[in-house]
C-alpha cells in the first residue's frame, strides 16, 4: 500500500508492533485514550519471544516489522515491545523516515516523576534488564532516582498460559520481587507488555512483602499518554467521523490465538490477517 | 560441504536438531550410549520455541534445519524435538534422501512395552499434545494401552530459568500431573526434550500424588537406544580410533547460552558456530 500524501497524514493509522500479542495491552491503552485513532498492529508471533535473543537478531526482526507498517502508510510507529525499545529504538529512528515511539521512555518518565527520590524497581525480560535502558531513561529526567532491575523470564509464559492468579504465579512473582524490595524499591515498573495482566497480583505481593504501599507503573498507559501528547503537538490527531479501525497482522496463527489476543486487548479480536516475514 | 561417498557413510556424523537447546539431552543420551559417534547438532535458537507455533510454520522450520544437516554430510538425522517429531516427521521422511528418526516412536514404544495394560500419561508442549502423535505411536505397538495427554507449557521456561527444584516448579508440575493421575495414569512419558531436567521432581510429585510407584519414561534414552539399534542393523556404526566430535550450530547466541547448553548436555560446550537460517 503506498504512503498517502502528507496532507492526509493525520487520518493515517498508527502502526504498533510487538514480538507477539503482549503489545495488545498497549493497543488497549491507546484505544482507551484516543478512540478516534485507527491502528494497524503487527505481532511477530512466528518469532516470539524476542526477550531471550541477541541484540543483532532483535534489531533485524524489528526492522522487518517496521517495514511492514511503513508499507501500510502509518503516520507513526509505536514500538509496543520493551525488548525492542531497549535495544533497537535508536536504529529504528535512524533507519525510518517517520516518528518512532517506544514504551521505555514514557514508563521511566512516569516512574521518575512519581517518585523522584525513590528507588525504582523494574521487572522485565532478560534482554530488557540486561540493556540497562530503564536506568538510562530515568537518568535523563532525574539525577536522584536510582533504578534496579530484575529479569523475570517466567512471567510471560505464565500470562500466556492464563495463570494470572493462584499459587504458581504468586510464588514466582514473589521470587522476582524479593530482591527489588529488599534493596528498597518503592516503585515497581511493569517493564514488559505482558505484565499488566499480572498487575493486581504484583501490587498485592509487593505490598505484602514490603509492608507498605508500593506504586506500580504500567508502561502501557504511560505510552498511550505520550503518544497522545505527541500527536497533539504535531497536529496529527485523527479527525474522523466514522469509527476507528483496528487491523491485526500476525506472522503465525498459533492454537488459542483468539483467546490470548482477546485477553490482552480486552475486547474480541475481529480483523486478523496472517503475513509472511 | 558435499555429501561423502557412500562407502564412508559409517564414519559420517549423526545429525541432530531441535528448536533450541533442549535436544542436547538427546545428544547426551546418544553420547552415553555410543561414544564413538560424531554428532553435528543444530539448535534453532533464533526461532525457539516451536511448541506453540502452527503446523505449517513448524514444517517450514524443520525442513530448513534438516537441509543444513544434509549439507554437512550426516549419515542420518535425529529429530530431537517432540513438536517436530509430532507434526513434521512424515514430511521430512518424504523430502529427505536419508534416514530420519524421531523421539516420539521410541518413547511411545518404551512406555507401551513397560506397561502394556496401563494408562500412559504424556506431558508435552501444546503442539505435541494437540497432535495426538503419542496416542498413534502407542497404538502401533499396543491395542490395550490408553494414552492421555497434558500440555505443560510452563515447564520449558522453568527449565530454561534453571528453576528445577523448589516451590514454583513443584506446584506447576503438580498442577500438570493431577489430571493425568486422577484419570489413572501409572506411567508418565516426558514428552519434551527439556523435561529430563525435571525428571526427579516429576517422579517425586507423581508418586506423592498417586500414593504408589509411577514409572517415568524419558524419551531421550529411548531414542538413543533406537538410534543405536538402527545403526547396528544398517552396519552404519562408526569404527573410529580418534575421539568422536561434537559440533554445535545455533541460529542465535542468546545471553547465558553456555550455561543453559552445558546444563542440558551434562558437559562443557566447546565448539559452537552461529549460522543464519
């Protein structure tokens, strides 16, 4: 599909991509925040997860995903994947000729503003934590906040299995939270698009372990706010009368796709196409 | 690398592949059983896991892996991946001009022979269980044994996280075993190459839940026996004086690769090359 002429850019859809379906939590937040914006979402379900892969591989995959979306004429790309935001955002911004927004800067900013003197604990995939991206993003807005990270590789499979409550997720979440809280974290950033489905459990366990209120920062909502501000600043907000569309592209249609996708999106999944990458 | 002339086939290496590193448990069993055989192992670590993907995608990936090994002049291919063995073995046998052995037939045969009148419970990935491949393979050797399956998607990430003992794996294993044991399973097949690292825990929990001895069938060992018999029958056993080689090929080198690989292999990982697929 050719890129529409620049005069019609505000009516063009937002492009959103993630390694799999977790990024649909960001789509959900975007649709809550900006119901008028059409969205094309690409989930690279044939190659999920990215979180355990090398930087070179993540960059290669991310460029492939971004190309699919630019070919669809999107007005901006939201990288709804913490791993890609952590290791490939700079390269995407250099390589692409349109705005690219990630999930880490908004989440880090929200955490630093909420608790500028506190220790901020970040839960994420191995790739996100190893990158140190949250620490860099927090340092850009606060010189006092300290960031400590904890890789939590089991949380994604727990969410995908639908085990978001009960003993197994509770004990796994505890095991990941303990080192963060023991080091004094009073804010916990959900540094992976799957984690909003564990939000209540994480908050409950964190407060039980710490014996005091713990603030949970959900980067999906922070990102939706950042995208809304960005479009406003650029005069690129959609002005439409007809209802906004949501198109889902996936690179594989695994068993149980609709159930998992609906769980992340918070509504039934309607328009899905499978593409090759 | 060209395929060597047929006169030298017995000296050619065995080719083994898996979606990731779990298949190294099969390599370990092969090396224990046949120390004289050289092995080329390919782990498709850039596209792991296969267990949640569609049949079409698994077939495409498996053919790509097999091609790499045939280009290395292997004398036979061992598919050290239950998902590929379940959904793509027939196609590999049709497409390839050399013997292809899977992990499901040997495991199913060992289970059926050990307990011909019993109910056989199989733990595996979603793809393996949905395929019904174990039930078909058992039916080929026993008309009396009954097979029931349980998808256990969390066990692979637990093993990769190194959580093979403690409350989280114990409770997850229990949750997956309960429906099998409640329906009367007295044999449990470890239907995924990652599960041998959870063998002790699975055996302990199964016996605690059932209140009686439960037989655990490890398809890695059953496969090594089947490969040894096959080479013997064909006169294709390696007759070598120099120590057998083990070459590892991977499509991605994720963080912690050496630790995880050594855990599966039971020895330090020495010769590793990264290839593109």
